[in-house]
């Protein structure tokens, strides 16, 4: 029996075995990564630079964009490099770091989506108390609690997972290091300890899910009582993007972790893992910007300023210019 200390590297599950498909996977993931970097980068920059977006809703959206960038940078680059160089290897330390950061970012994103549902609930159901319940100090405290709880959760899971003896090889049945595939490599009954932690995390996530659903039940009841059609449209415009992101996040993650073993296969597991780890960071900026006029205006102004500054720099290189808010 060998343990984790005798393993120097792991072998990740490849997307393809032929060179042509490996290159297709590389270019596809490169396009998704660039879209995620561009979309989330624009949201972060616009929210930070535009004074009109210095509100709780956009503060939490900025945090969500940071998390999406982190998710993409945690899972995708290594997979792209492996496809480009026709390899499957990831170091033991790299695998542990990847598992930690993914668990960290994944947890914080779910907590943050829960906080954002509370923000929408207060904005629509208790608008007169919005400034009191969601002041700048309260927003910072809630965001810090989400980041701190996610960090402790990821640290606990990572330390516990990699303390288990691993004696069933080093082939990870996933394109990045994640807790369930690593647990499959363990031959010790100690893995039940990590299973217990996973169950505890699931119950915590279930509590967040119930809170989100409860918030939206109250929100839709309040929206339907709004007399004017314009008011209802504005309220739905505030809530539908967040609800779409929550639905995408929860549905794909739930299917990935709770699907019956009878329908499990390496190909299906790869596709599902992409749906909850790669697609949301690229799609979220599009979802939030489609029905948000303020955000679209801020992004448009930012792009216009930067294009004008670039043209000015090319025409008058000695003077220089910057993209200012």
C-alpha cells in the first residue's frame, strides 16, 4: 500500500487522444477563456470606474466577476497546456493547489449568489430599508464572510483529502483535480471522514438554496403586486439575470454530483464538468449585461474612452493618454 507521499504527479483525463481533436480542444478552451477574461474584465473595470455603479448590487457583481476569472484561471490553462503538449501530467502540489482554489472559488460563488438574492429581496420587498440593511459596511462584511467561509471550507477539504492514503494509482477521472476523483484513489476507510465533510457542505449548500428560493418567492409576490407595467419590467430586469445565473450554477453542479452512477461515463462526466466549471464564467457577463442598461452604458463608455485614448496615443505618441473614468 502506498500513500500520497509516494505519488509525485497525477494523470488528468484527456479530452481527446488524436492530435487534431487535442488542438480543437485547445482552441475551443482558448476562445472560451478569452471571452471570460474580456467579459468579466469589462464588468470589473466598469464597476470600479463608474461612480453610478458604486451600489451594493454592482459591488457583489464585481466580486462575482473576480470569482469567475479565478475559476477559469484555475481549471482551464493546465488542460489547454496538456492538450497542446500532448500530456496528461500534473504535479502533486499543482493538483492540491488546483483542488484548493476550485473548492474555494466554487464555495464563495455559491455564498455570494445567496447574498445577492438577499440584496434583490431587500431592494424590491423592503426598498425603504435598503440603505440601512445594505450599507457599505454591511456589504463589505457579507462579502468578507463569504470569502472567509469559502477559504476555510476549501482548506479543510484539501487538507483532509490529501491526508488520505492513495493506493489506486494516480489517474484522475476528471480534466482537473477535484475532490470526488481524488477520493476514488483512496484505499482507506478514512475517506468516510471526507465524505462526512462533503455531506456537511451539501447541507450548507441546501440551506443556501432554500434561502435563495424563499427570497425569490417573496420577490415575485411583491413584483406581481406592482401596479405599473414599467415597474414590473424594471423589477424583473433586476432579478432575472441573477436567477438565470443561479439556475445555471445549481442545475449543472447538482447534476454533476448527484447523477445516478448508472448513467455515469468518462465522456458524460467531462461534458458536465465543463458545464459547471468553464461555461458559467464565460456566460455570466453576457447574462448580466443583456437586461442591464446601466451596466451596458458603463461598458460602452469605458470602451469608447479606451478606443479614443488609443487613437490619441497613436496620433500623438509624445503626449500619451489614459482610460479615465
